[in-house]
């Protein structure tokens, strides 16, 4: 179960408080000390934790809360609201090309193993099913052995076309030709699977910048593995710096991730999480709702 540790610790922290009528300044301080520890233990970025705790504390020490008869519940509500805010507040929709200006172009980016290729397939499947789109995928990861085959297999499973030119043509060329092909075939969304690496390196970033310049994507999705916690946040920060990504897709939220990535990425990168991956199957992709996630974390 994801967030199990965090949820347990927060529930413990709030158990006494929920029942309280009037709360004192000392009650708020005690509980926020526990919340702070719980978030740090869940691998949330320390700056994010510091700001979060400060905001909640300030709001909780206001007249309305301290003077109220259900102060405990109000503090819990403030925590809930601020967790929602931390993850972006409102749900953010995916961006499509303006009518008549298509096709919509998406670039999938991320480190190797994050779930990029699988997520390309999941996204294509999602867009066909829920947005009535006609997607096409483009195999522009020419370095990882079998990446092209993997995308083709995903395409076959979903019955969604995959454009590929093998691994001897540059990713920029493949992306451009893929886009032409999509126009010729009347596909309205093009999802380009780009190369990943085990670690961020300059060559990779240069190449992704070139692909971006060549196809001018409507969205650059960064796919990150929620299980990697703080590392996921650092990866997102670096990709964002170089590529100015538009959105994050957080994968492996079906595992026992501690919560650090989900809670830190938005505030560190200022880019929204738009989807979460919740399994290996090609229908395991869900739009991300900050308020629902906050409720789930609080248990
Ligand atoms: P890529 O190297 O980034 O293209 O990663 P892949 O798409 O090959 O995925 C790496 C592994 O993670 C594969 O075994 C996927 O099945 C798995 N995977 C991807 N997304 C999820 C997810 O949301 N949940 C789980 N449990 N596994 C996932």
C-alpha cells in the first residue's frame, strides 16, 4: 500500500486532536512537530516540509481556530487543504492542439526504468478511450536494446499504430517523420517515446532538446518512478531545468511508495502531476486529483 507509513503516522498525530474541542497553541505545536517528522520520514523534500509546517501552523494559530469549539477538526482540515495545495490544488487537464491545428504532439521523457514506454501505451489507450482520440506512437528511443520492440508490442496489444524507423536514424528525424506520418494518416495525437538513461547526462538532454525543437510538443510529460522518492524529485528538477517540461506522470503508485515524490514534485518544479500509474497493465493510468490524494494520505 502506498503512503502506509505516512498515513499511519498522521493518524496517530491527529488522534488526540480530532476529539479536542478547544485547542491551545501548545497542542498545535505538538501536533505539527509530529507532522513534520512524518513528512520527513516519508521522504518529502525538507524545504517543502518546512514551508508546509509553517503555513499550517500560522493558519492554525489564528483566532478562528484557537477560539473555536471544534479547533481540532479545523486543524486537520487545514492540513488536508494545505496537502491538496501542495500537490497543485485543482486538477490540471491535459493540453490538446487547438481545433484544426493538430495533431497534438506529446513527448514522453524520463529515466530508464521509470515506466516511460509503458506509460506511452497507457496514455494512448486512455486518450482513445476517454477523449475519443486516434493516437499514434513514435519509437524514438534508439539506444535501449529492445525499446522499439517493446513499444511495438504495446501498440499491437492495444491495436494502436507505432511509427518506427529502426535504430539507425536520428531521433529528431524519426520524430519529424512520425509527425508527417500522423498527419498523412489522420491521427490526431502523436506520442513520441524518447530515450532514457540510467542517469541524467548531457548527451541525453541535448538530444531531447533537439527533438523538442523539431516537433514543438504541446506537452512534455516527464515520467518518474514514485518509488524513488527524493531522487524522483531531483530528476524532475533537472529535466525541467533543461526541457521546461509541462507535466509529470508519477508511476508505480501501486507499490509501497512513501509519498515523498507525490508531495514534493509540484512544489519543487512548479509543474503539475497530471496522471499516476497504478499498475503494469495498460489501463492502469489515472488522472491525478490533488484533493483525492490528500484525503487518501490522511486516511
Ligand atoms: P522505461 O525504461 O522508462 O521505458 O520503462 P518501462 O516502460 O519499460 O517500465 C519499466 C518497468 O516498470 C516495467 O516492468 C513496467 O511494467 C513497470 N511499470 C511501469 N509503470 C508501472 C506502474 O505504474 N506500476 C507498476 N507496478 N509497474 C510499472
